[in-house]
C-alpha cells in the first residue's frame, strides 16, 4: 500500500491496524482505547517498537487519571478524553507531526477565500 492510498485510512479493529502498520508508516496515529481485538492500550507497545518516531494520540470516553497515566507509560504522546473539539486534535497533530504533515493540515483547514 502506498502512502497516498493510506493517508486517510481508518480501521475499526486492533488486528486490522496491526496488519496495516506492517506495510505502512503513518505520520501520526489517532488511536481509540476501545477497539475490537487488541485495545488501543494493548497496541501502544507494539506501535512504539514498530514505529518509534510516530506520535500516537490515544482518545477515549472510558478513562481517567489511571488510564491516562498508563497510556503515557505505554508510549502515547498525548491522551485526549472524549468528547473533544476537533481543533484540539488538530493542535496536537500539528505539534507532533512533521513539517510536511503540518502543511497538509494547514491546507485542509485553511479559511475559504471570500467570494
């Protein structure tokens, strides 16, 4: 799979994500704690070993201080509790991702020109 085909890839299961990460190196990963198969917390050590430079943002509606501490201990760059503002996620992605990814985020979310 090439990067352009996988740039917007979404997978609902932990097993599917593992298979994808065997053939693709993303700029960043937004990972839900609650997934079928391995959970987001379970996958963090694998992702850290396989893609050590890739920032992982763990999101969840089921957590608290203990879950956040465990996520950070296992390698999450950030922990965001649901519900969250998309702008918060974009701020985290911009802070963690490389320059080319930041430009892509800026291009996608740039204000529309006045008509």
